[in-house]
């Protein structure tokens, strides 16, 4: 089997230049999807994996998605996209209405954290996939917020006022096109120009062409670019570099004999490989996000006149006046009791918040630098800031270890594989792309707003 796979890789290297010449269409790359699909079928349940399997026609129940919940807007976006990918309604398929939960984070014209854009871009895409009307306040307001935060270079970044990156720019393109922005619109064309300027000499794409932690091409960025070209109705052959190839060729060069796509050449398999492979499968299958959209017809609003007619039919204004007056009095008393109980609860919550605020202020006064991170961290980094990062990860459901080395109360000053795996966990939960366990400016900015 290994010899067969090796021979197949050689054949791909021979065939790809012919593809570049346009003799065969880009869909020839579909042949590599079978191995990647087999790999994904053996991975744990994950929304991105579900989307990829749905994109290539694999049946998946998505049963695990029924228990979806979260405490931030971004935590609802991918599950919603996965649920619509399998043709289900995220309002009724899970145990709670995920659409209403996500819309509940809409405030002041944007979704979720006001300092980030990823929750707005992916949140908007998720709502559109669920058939939310384009003229709704949430859709229209969030779309305008995304448009207003396009950078001068044509791209978008993870955070408001942050530098552009290829991944968030492609996501914004897909979302805006899905929301009705024409591919010929200057907004989309300027974004495409930014992406074109980011292409590396090897035909692939980096996460950030100006990134301080490296500008090598990677599989995730290649895949997102390919899907963005699909979204714009473009031709991937227009993104070829003569005698080298383009994002498809570079992406295929990162596929391993085991079927998965490594993030960059030589990085091998890690916790994020199933998601990187999912991106690649969707791109090479000629699919885009959302993988599938459902239609939705909002319920008709209740006509108040109907309530009045119903009341009159049952004696409203007639001989049951005293009986109804007694019922109304009881209702008023119950409402008063409920309001008093709610007020008491609110006062108790306020006291808790004031106590917490006092503790935070005291902590900041005692050590004003304790909660700040001033440098990037990676495998091999040493320092007290590494210990603080481990403490943060342990306290936010991404523990390094259940017991012993790195566990809560046993944090260390060394950044090793346990720290990297825990950081990937946090990045995946928070929608930070790429989630590769590098503690750079994007993750530092996220943590600084979630202390």
C-alpha cells in the first residue's frame, strides 16, 4: 500500500504540470480527496470535519452537534455551519435554538466581541447559511460592520484595526458574496488584489505576508484561497506562477501518505491536522463555505386583533367581568412577586460583580504587569510569562495536564508540547486562525481582551 501511495505521488507530480497548461481542468485534483476523506472518517467529531465530509457526499448524522452550547458568539458559528451542511435546521436540530443564541450576541451593530472581526465574519456566514433574511437588523448591521472594517490594503484581519491576513480576508470575501455583494464590486476586487499580492514564489500562500513569525506558505491558507476563488467565480488557473504552479499544486505537495495535509512542509501531524485536512478537502472538491444553505420561513406575526376577537367570543366585556377582575388581580400580584424576586437576584449578581471588580483592581495594583504579555512565545520559550500563559490555559478549559507537570497549581516556566497542545485547544475554541500553538500578536490580543 505504501509503495502504491508513493507511486501515486510521483504520478501527481507528472500530471500537475499538464493541469497547469490547461489540458485537464483543475478538478483533476479530486483524485487525492479519497485518501483525505478516509483519514477524516477516522477522526473525532468536529464541525469542520463534518462540513468536509458533507462536501464530498459522505453521510454523517451530526448527532454530537445536538448538545452544542457556548459562552461566546464564535463558539456557535462553526456548529451552525456544520448543521446546515448536513441539511438540518440549527433552530430545531440541536437541544437549543442556536440561531437565537448567536443573534443574542448582536449589539451596537456587530456580533460578539467589539474588538474582533472573526466572530462577525463567521457569525454572519452562519446566519446566512441558516436562511436568515438578508434585510434583518442583525444581518444588515453586521454586514455593514464588516464592510466598514476593510483595511486600506483590501484585506481584513482577525481584530478591528489589526493588520490583514489571507485567512480572514478569504472568509470575509465568502461571507460578503453570500450576503449579496457582487464579485465585481470594488470591495471584492480590492480584497482579491490583496490576496494576489500575498502569493509566495512557490505558488502557495502564507497566513500573513508580513508576519513576524514567518511567511512560509501553508496548507490552510492555500485551501482558503482556493475556496475564495471559487466564491468569486474565478478560475484557479489565473493564480498560477509560470513553471511553478499555484495554490492547488502547493497544497497537494503537503498531503502525506497517510492522507492528511500537514500545515507546512515537515511539520507532520498535530491536533489541528483534521481541520487543516478538512479545509483542503472542501477546496479541492471545488466547494465553498457555507457548504450548504437551508431555507427558512419566519413564523407569521400574531395579529393583536385576533386576540381581541377571541376575548369577545369568551365573554370579554360581558357578564364575566367580576370573575375576570379577580383573575387579573391574582395575575398582578404574581407579577409583582416575580418582579421583586428578579430585583433581588439582580442585586445579588451586582454585588458579586462588584466584589470581582474589587479583586481584579487589587490584583492589577499589586502587580500591574502580571496580566500582560509583551512578547511572542513558542516551543522552547522560557520565562514567567510562560507560567502565566499556562495558568490562563488551565483556567479556561484547556488544561495542559490533569495532574502533575503543567497541571493547575504545577505550572512551569517552560513552553513545551503540553503548552502548545493546550494553546491549540484555546485557539480552536476561540476561532483563532491558524490554530497552530504559536502565541503571537493575534492570540495575545485575544487574551488581553478576555482576562
